[in-house]
């Protein structure tokens, strides 16, 4: 078997994001001042409320996310008008306060906020760049569950990186798509936009009835009224906000099953000829991944195959990866593997991106090996020696330590991350390695995890000291010597 699909991924792995999410210095100052005002001495009331932090201080995206609360559920109700490219929406966010809150922040890029309530009482809001500061009429007590409803509208923004790749809200020839990695979801709904705060989602979209609106999860109902169609999608399992999507346009729908699991594929008619085998491929690859990585983490699998030539990447949007055109087999497998590695087991910070991309890339090698193509060892050798087309640039930095936000989707995170996994496999043997993959997916199912937890698991399950291996392959600068395990 040849590997033409591997060549198609050039666009994806060459993405270079140079954009850093940006709280203004003023916001940071205001906030550290607030967090310092915790009660001290006997005179202060025990639960003096303070502002939630304006960011989670992610090492690569310091402006993203917010502190002081933990979101459990989003109800997004969106109406989209394709001619004007406008959204009119409400977001109802259920969260639990992790501190007594006098105010808290949501991340939101652009759009106009019309009205905000907290527990159904009007709250004051203030925009500071990509932050929405919400001050409830009364403080929220620590540990209390509270509901914030934000009404907003406007032209959702397309966010452009310096390399010209785009995310956020994007118009296509027959509609639009919202894509969120790493920051694009801030362009279409307010929230805690950091992978460490996952939540369940109900996403309802109203569009002109001649179009369809596809999102993550299960379609609960479609209603039609006055020339408009409303699609209600349900996601009871946690989802990182960057894996949320809405695709509006003309789509053919295929609904099948694989091993009892629903397979929902939406295909743009412009790609229908080339994407004919998608439903069976998604079914087959999901079933194969189950055999390798353990139980499928969500209630359905599928894909969105759009026609959007201006986009240069696919994305593992939860339950339905988004493809900007009919994809090659390797890329499909890659995005399916992300349902376990990325969407179910989600990195705690963007630094640990290799836990997504290294795993999804290695899953491609495994699939290839089991299809009777190149063995994973042969692919390893082609990467190590530099003959593989995707191996360019893989030694530029250590995969577990990208230098900045502009490099989270660079070749070391993908290729060298996969090389590290292959070294683990050779060090611990196939049986232990494959049970490590399953245990990793099972232990952190629907949660967050980090690199140190993966290293610990490998050492625990193999009863080996693997520090040297990980130091060399995940953390070391430059090309490590390729000594046998
Ligand atoms: N995660 C996508 C994939 O697997 C690629 C991608 C798109 C990406 N946008 C990104 C990776 C931003 C890191 C950051 O194919
Ligand atoms: Zn990927």
C-alpha cells in the first residue's frame, strides 16, 4: 500500500500560529489586585467575594480561560443569517463557583453583548478586549452553582494567524462554519475557553430552511417555521470548547451504524463523488479504534465533509470531525483517533498538545501497519532519517515543550510525538504498550490529563524506569541518538 494520504497532511502540520491571546496589561493588574484582596484577619467576613481571575495563565496562551468557576453546561441558541453573515444568540452557562465571586470573566471575541443575567437577575458587563467582565447584582457564594445568560449578536469574526490559516467563524460558498482550535470558539460564543474546563453542550441553530445546520452530538429535533429550520443538537458528554462546531450549508446526510453506534455523515454535494465511502470508512475506522483504544467515548461518530478550499486543515470536532474537502484515509483515521486522544482525554494545558497530535499521528502509523502497509518501525525509520515527507522540521524543538503559541501545531508535536510513542512501544513491548493506550483512554476518559501522568502510567505498567527515554524523546533539544530499547 502506498501512502498518498500522508502527503495531504502537509497543510495541517505546517500551520504556524503566531497569535497569542491577549488580556491587556490593565486586566492582569486589576485582577492580581483583586485576588490579593482575600480576607485577612478577624475583621473580614470569612467568605469575602473577589473577582475571578481573568485568565488561567496557560503557559502558551496566557490570556485564555478564566478562574473562579468551573462550567458544567452550555446551552447555545444561535440564529444565523447567511446573507448578512450575522449571528443572534444566547448562551446560558451553568457553572460552579470555586471561590466567592464578586465578578468573573468570560472569553468573547467581537460581537455585541445586549443583556446579561446571573441567576436571572440583570448583571453588569464590561468589555475589555477579548474579556467580558460580568458583575452579578449579588456575589456568588463559593461552591454555589449559578447560571449566566448572555444575549449577543453581530458579525462573528474570522480569526487569522500570521501564517494565513484561519479559525473562528468563516463563511463558505453556501453557508459558514465555526471552528475553534485553539481560540476560534471565542468568536461565536462566550465561555471559559480553555481545554481544562470541559462541559456538556446543547447547541441549537436556526438557519434558512433550504440549508442545514450540523453540530456536535445527536440531533434531537428539526423543526421548521416561516422559512426557517431549527436544529437542536445534544452533547451530554464533556467537550473542550475548541472541539465545538457548527457547519451551515447544503449537505447530504447519511445515517448508518457501526456496532450499534450511530454514524452521522454530512457531505457537501460538491465533495460527494470523492467522499462516497466516508460513512463506511468512518464506521470501519471507529470500530478499529475501539479495538485498539477501548470503548468509544461518545454517543455517535461521523464526519462533516464540507467544500471550503480556503481552509488548510481538518479538525477533530467532537463526534463529527470537520473536513474542508474529501479527505484521504490517513487523515480520517487521525481525526477519529482524536475522539479518544484530545476530545475525551484532553490536555490540561496547550503545552501538552503532543498528547493529541503525537497520539493521533501514531494511530495513523498503527492503522497503516495493520492494513499491511508500512510497519510502524518503517515509518519511524523514515521519520528518523528524514526521508518521510512529513519529517521536515521535527527536531526543531522538544514535542512536550513548544517554545510559544505559534508552534503548537508544528511538526515536532505531530511527528516527534509519534516517534516518542514508538520508542515507548519498543521499550515496553507490544502487549504492555497497547494496554497502556487503553488504560490511558479509560483512566482519563472525559477528563484532563498531562504529560507527567502519561510518563507515570508507562512506568507503572511496564515496571521500568523510562526517564531517559522520555527525557530524550519528549524534552530533549535536537535529534536524540536512536539506540535500541
Ligand atoms: N488538530 C487539527 C488536526 O488534527 C489540526 C489543527 C487545526 C491544529 N488547528 C490547530 C492543531 C490549532 C493545533 C492548533 O488535524
Ligand atoms: Zn490532529
